[in-house]
């Protein structure tokens, strides 16, 4: 039986997404399109929906996503802007007028959509050209340029782990964080050439050889084929549904879904062939196209072999309150990397960075990985 293990941050992200959708759907069902004579009932429902939109969701986003997930406070603009848009669409017309400023955004939004279409055309050509002569993963180039200037705040788990292990290096010893936005945007743009680089074997012909392989579901050929068939079906269905409303929207959505096949192919190849490799003096760990780490060998304190769970084992903590460890791979973790200083894992294609002092790996051949890294790290076989 397949067991899906989710870390605390991921559980809260999924919970917030589900709750947000439920709140917005509830708002559309509770509020009428126009004001009626039943003022008291309308005032109550309007107050409830407003509290849900602008109090409950922002508070939960602040705690679940920003605090627990160790994200930047400026990302609060996402939920506030989305709630304002939902208020403009779901409130009665007389009340929605106060959110009319959202409607004025339709003109810049149309302009942005046109720019996006132009950007896609240009990025395809540019991505092909850059991938043709690329010597490595374009995302690593972005990290090398901006990682020193952009490092995320320590997560709640890391702070708790540091209190348990006071002798380990603290994230407070790391450089300041002045420019995370540039790194985030850079990783978004780098995903485009990286997709071409990994999707087409000719472009990645000079890629460093793998020193190991993570056990990833995305590395299975049948998984990639299922996703590709699903994208083609979704593209056909979306076109048939949207063509009667807007031909341009139908072409845009269906074309975007078809274009995602490129990302699926890249995700399969990077998971299958390049999940673990060495680039100069760094260990590169790829969790498909979804996330990656670039760790300097000098920052690896220990490499342990054995069986590991997702919690830190400490004498003075119980399993229920022990901090969770990121596990990369599918199945039981059989290798564990411990770092001298917190290293950044760029999840969600670089949009959800996390600082980690320990990471678990599910490797197909852990001993082969240990033999490769034995000259760079201290090997400790766990009992």
C-alpha cells in the first residue's frame, strides 16, 4: 500500500488551499447578486463573508504559509489581492462598487496577457538557443549569481532543531537576505531554458554523469506517459469548453497545456538520469523539475547510511514534537546528509525556498553514493 508522507509545511499549504477554495465558493453562494429588503439577513451574511475574506484567510495565510513555511511577509499581498477580486465578483452590485478599483485592473491585465503571449514566443526561441549551447543547468547559474544575496529565513523546524542541538551552526551566522525577489524571479525565468535543456537529449549531451539516482515516481516512463496523455486530453476539453466563450482564451489555455508536455518530458529525464550528480565541487540533488539543492562538498558534515524516518531522533523529545526532515525520494530513506550550515532547498520551482540542516534521501544504491562521496565527507553507517 502506497503511503504518502507530507511534512508539516506541505500539510498546511494544502489545508490553506482547500480552505481558501471553500471560503470563496461559500461567499458566492451566501451573497445575492443584488440588495433585497431582508437587510438583517444580508448584513449578517455580508459580515460573515467579509470576515472570512479579509480576516480569516489573511490570518491563516500569515501563520500557516509565512510563519510555518518561512516565507517572506510581502507574499501577504497574494491573498489580500485575491480576496479583493473575489469580493468584487461575489458581493451585491451596490456593495461591489466599493471594489470597483479591481475592475480598472482589467486593462493592465489584458496588456499583461498580451505581453505574456509575446514573452512565450520569445522565450521559446531564446530557450532553444540558450539550451543549445548550455554547459549545465541554467537554474544553477541563477543560484550562483544571487544565492549569496538571497537566503530564506530559518523555518520553524530549523529554529526548533537549533534549540535541540545548540552545538550545530546557526542560521543567524549566515549573511543577510537583501534580494530574495531577484532570485525568485530569476528561477522562474531559468525554468524555461532548463526545460528545453533537459527535455531534448542533444542539448544535455555534455551534462555531468550521475553519481547516484533518487527513487522518484517521476522517473518512471509510465508516469510520464500518463501525464502527457492527461495534458493532451485536458487541452482538448478546455478548448471545446472555452471556444464558445472566447476563441483567444481557448487557444491560450489549450496551447499552454500542450506546452506543459515539454516540462513533463524534462521532469522525466532529470528524474531518471540526473537526480544526483557532481558539478565541480558541488553535489546537485534534483527532485525532478519541482525542486533542487546545490551543496558545496565542504558544507557536508556527514553522510549516514541506514534507515531514517522524517523526524529528528533526540533523547529529550518525543516523536510527536520532534521537527520534521525533508525526504527526497519515494519510499524509506536509506541515506542522510547533515550539513555544517543550513543549505537552501528550492522547492516549487524556486518559489518556496527552505533552509535545511538535514535532508533524507531515498537512493537506489546508497553504498555507491557513499563510495563516490567518501573523499569529501565523513561516512557514518547508522545502526
